[in-house]
């Protein structure tokens, strides 16, 4: 059965050009003759004659046998032999070494042609039923290091007779002529590609295996012949059956692209409102910092977003921002403190929890929280194990508290129902999921694959497809689904139709992952565009700095939250000094230092600190025939 995986074929082609090439040396296999005699106990006695031509210096050759091989021997043939049916008496026996399933045969060769005879027995590959014996086998698989030329194979049953009850089938699209004479079955190939596998199936009367007990007490002749008849019909029409779907797939590819482009162009998330930069900036700055961060993160909150919560409290007049006294600073950075100045009445649950969680210290100014208390140690890897454990325990406790706060924030009415499912996307993805699954299943049933694989593929695709649809085409599940079908396609016979199927999967998968699966509410959609505009202005140093220190400090907070604190700090430049002199505006006193102080990567609670968490946590913790057994590849070293 010829299975071509493009990458493997490409790699193999690098060797095929000159047989095998390794720098300044190469070799080729010019002739192979195989004589296989089945004994009455089911053992297959095999002799193989290989003729090698070496260009350069080699230590020996290899022969892989993936069945249960016994009594493997290798002999150097001094005089030119025509076939493998020669006696081993008088031949020089070569040193061999078994490495898992591969035999290494040692015989030095340099710029010469050499014949080597292999002799071995195969045990357990013949299945005996009450009426017939069944051998499904291959002498070569796709692991050959080079192409084989002038290959002849001769099979003999125990009776050394080919009768009307002897049946032989080749599992390949292109079959050589098969002849029956001298009591055996004979066929040959002028050329055997290194990346091809040539399976065959031999059926003969069970009474010839007089020394082998019955493996399965049932009659199988009829079912085997029916199975093989269907399989041979598949081989005969393989290209036709697979390629006939190519035009259909191309039509669906065209329709998918057209529909996908239309959906992208007309998607409700496309902003069509005002593009006035000043109006958009005002819109963003009128929104609560925590809500802005939540929307900017696609309705997610990460560990670093506790900073947005603090800025939210500040803009609502519940906390003031200041700096810790210099004599209390233990960090190399200048940390800020947030002092509670507001009332505790009518606080939301999330605000109340944030206060109880963070504002645990108190001085003459009131209850306060310092950023320094959440900083990750700069020299974590140099700490003693006990000290590292203290840090990790603190980090775990912070994560638990943050998760509770995040849950309370998301339960607020203003943070809910910001977007809804986009029904056209659900319909589009559903159709593509169903079509993709049906196409893959069709190809599996038309290809020359084991019946079991067809059932397994159908079951897997059904389960993954139903799960994906049930979860409203979740993007992660969609990615898993299309990855699954792509992997499954790699086991198909590659034809024009198969390439068309892969192209359809690529288009359908890409569109399903690119198309937004939800639509934002109108107000949120406008805010998202405002945030996008603000980011663009921050990144190009065009964001307005404000005309008052209050405005500048507010803008500095949004710059920090959106990840542009350092850029905006540099943009403020000398304005910051003049603003800071007009009152208590700690973020403007040294804006570059302020931006660095709010860098989320330095805090234990931020997601980026998880890298430190793992710094020291390493360690701890079909009928009868079935798939063909047989030989592997041949090569040299």
C-alpha cells in the first residue's frame, strides 16, 4: 500500500537522486532476490540475495526485520550468483549485530560491487484457520535508505504447489505480473522506491500446515476472499474515487472564501462610528480604568490587572497615590503607596474585598497598601530553599485572593453581557465542521485502509465535532478539530483529491479561527475602537499630554494600563516637571521611574512571575490478515 506523506517523500527524494549519498560516498542496491519457503509448522524460511555497489568506504550494511525473526545469518558471496537459492556451505559467514529490529552486518567495502546472502526464519506470521492459512506480509517497508532495483520475490507454500485453493493478492495500486510455476508464486519489480511499502497476502489450504495448530477455530476463506475482492476493487479505482471529489471540494473552497470574506466585511464588530481622535480619547478616559483594561483584554483579567483596580479606586476618589518614606524603602525601586481616603459605605463587593485584601497596613495617614509588598525578589534563584518556599507560598496565596477578586469584578452588572454569539458564524462553522468530517470519512472509506481505522476515524470525528458544536464553536475546540482532521489526512493515499481535501481543511479551518465568533455591544464596540486608537497614538508619541496636571496624571494611568507607560513618560518630558510643581502629582514627579514601578513583570501576582514559580520545581513528576508484518528497510553504514 502506497502511503505518501509529503515531508517524508521530500526527505526520501534527497537520497533517491543518487541512491544513498553521505558526503563523498554513496551506495546503491542493484539487485535483490528473495526466496521464501513456508514450512508445515508455519515458519517461513527466507534467503535473500542483495547486490550492492559501493562508491567510497563503508563498514557494512543493515537489514531491518520487524517480524519475529530468528536464526539470522549473513554470508559473503564470492562468486556471482543469479538468485538466493544457493547453499550456504563454504560461504564466509559475516559478523552481525542486532540493534532492536535492525541487523548490522559487518564487511568492509570500498569502491566495489558485492553480493551478500541473508538467511533467517520468520515465526508467527501465518494464521491458521480451519479451512485456510493466511499470511499478510511485506519484505520491505518505507524505511529503506535507498531505492531497490531488479527485485524478484519467490513464495512457496508447504506443499510447494499452487492449486485452485491458493490465492495471492498484492496490496498496491500498480501491480507487477504474477506467475505460478515450479510450485511457487513469482513476481518482480524493476524498481522499488525507498519510501514505498509492498504488502501481499497469501491464502492457501490449512491442511498444508500439518505441524501448526489452529489459531482460530473458524472458517475464513469466504470472508477473506470477499474482503480482498473489495480491497482489490478499491485499488483499481483508488485514484478515480478520490479524485472525483476534487471538483466538489474546489467548489466548496470557493464558496467558503466568498462567504468568509462577506462575513468579515459585514461583521457587526466592524466599527463605523466617529473616527475623531479627540472624541475617542475622551470616551476612553471617561470610562473606569478597570473596565477599560477588561475590555482591552477581551473580557479577561490577569494578575497584573490589580493595578487597574487601584487606579479605578484613585479616579473614584477612594484612594490617594503617594510614595513611601525613603527610610522605609527596601527595594531598589521607588514604590508607590495607595492610601485609603474614602468611605467604606456603599462599596461594591469587589471594592470591599480589594480593600480588605491589600490595605492591611496603617499609619498616621490611614490604611494603605504599598506596591513594594508584592514585588518578586530580584535574586530568587540565589535564595535558600526555605526562602524560595516562602515566596512561592505567598505567590499561591496572592493568586487565590486575586481569583476571588476577579470573580467579584466579573459579577458586576457593568461587566456582564458585553458581547453575544454571532449567529452567522455559528451557522458557518457548523456547516464547515460537518462538511469537513463527511469528506474525511468519505476518503477513509474509499481509501485502501483497514476497516477498523474507518470506524475509529468516524467515531473520533463525531465526538470532537459534537463537542465543538455543543460549546458554540469554541476557538480552542475548533483548532483541535481541524488539527485532528489534518493529521488524519496524512494517512490517506495522496492524490489530486487528497490535496484538494487538505486545501479545503486549510481554508475552512483558517476562516473558522479568523472570523469573530461573537459581536460586541455598540457601546463596547466604540470603546474598543477608542482603545485601539489610543494605543496607536501612544505608540507614535502622538497621544495628547493634557493641559493640566490632573489630566496628565490620568493619561499616565491609561498609558501604564495599556502597556505604553515608558513611551508616554518620555513624551511628557519637561512638561512633567512643570506639572509636578503645581501640586502633589507623584506619577508626574519622575514619570519614567513611575512607569517602571508599575511594570507588571516585577510583581508576584502578575502572570509573568509564573516563570519564577517553576525555577526550582523540576522533577517529581481486519479478519485474519490484519496489518502486514514483515521486513523493514535495507541500508549501509
